[in-house]
């Protein structure tokens, strides 16, 4: 079941949703949603299409505002922050969109270094070494790829470039991933999930992964949240996920039941659950 609102601490947790409700055109999307993401934890958000999973990411970024409730990111309310404060909060967040959202007319190097140049965080002489470091962090050879355009790369490589771009600006403390493995071949899926896992284990980055690909979700997440009927219907560990008897969650997971149990036994020890 979902954690009570008072269980989350806006100060100590990386992300806190405190009784958040959000509607579009009078149609409720989220109602009284409360959960938190502890530092160094990756929370996987699951649920049927159109249930509000991506809405959660947009709320965290402050791109939309809830009708009620509050959202804290690294101890600060993104809801009550003015524009300058919101921008400061966003600089500590890395966002990876489902399609990568790379600029087609810019090279790989220019894409990864875009925010550094745009916001003047580094001099031009400092940008390229930073870009090369980020590409290496996601397993890409900068010497080969830095001057290529995105459409010269595979979809999997494009997704890794998108992660490198998200990491480049300020070594974000929070990473948000919207369907990061959708449409990828199995080898690329393994590479992306390995990167997400490594960021948590080595850099202690807190994260939220929105996905419907359950076996892959078990590899990257150590906490899981299931949205259903505008609310948090389940929140817990991978073992609790596998053992849940919540009828809506059981029905959602049924197509993945065999792979769920196999993945749970493979990854449970590594995820500490």
C-alpha cells in the first residue's frame, strides 16, 4: 500500500509528493498522491497507459502545477518556488525523454554540451573535455561519435547520448527517465539498464524511472510504485511487488508473471531487497 504522507521528509528525501492532486480540463489525473524517493534510490513508476506516469515527471520539473498538495525536490518546494528558484532546482535534475529529444541539426558533441554552452557554465575550452567524459560514462567512444549527427546513430546510441547530455550540465543529484528502454533491441536495453544501475550504485544518484517493461524495471529499481485509478495502489520492494495480491496490480503484471519471478530471483540480491 502507499506510504502515509507523514512518512516522507521534505528535508531528508530526494523527492516528496505530499497529497498531490492534478486535473486537466476538470478531468482528474492524480488524486491525493503521496510518495517519496530516498537519496540514492531508484523508484520505478508503473501503471496502464494514460494513468499519469509521465505527469509525475512533469510535476517534478515544475512544468505543470498541481491543483493541491506540494512537491519537494532536494528539500525545496518546486510548487511554491518562483521562476528563478525553479530553474535552480531544475539544474540539479537530469531528464531523459522517451525518444531522446536530441537536436537533429547538432552533432553528438554539441547535443551533450548544449546546456553548458547555453548557460555559460564552462568556457568553450572546458566544454569538449566534459563532453568526452560524459560520453565515456555511458560507454560511447567520443573519438568516433563526437562529430556525428544523431540520425547517423542507432536508437540505442541516441538514448545513451541523451543520458550523457542529462549528466553533463551539473552532475545532477536526481535523474528522471521516461520509458528509457522503449523501442530498443535487447542489447541496447541491457546497456541502458546497466547505465541507470551504475549511476545509482557509483554516483548515488536518486531517480524515477517511468516504464511498462517490467523485467527491465526490476533490474534498475529498488522501490516500485503502481498507479491505478488516479492513486498509488502499491508501493514497495521487488519482493513485495512479486508477492502482492492487489487485484489491479496482479492483473497488470499477469502477462509478465513468469519473467517477473525469473527477474526477481536474478536481481533481488543485487538490489538489496
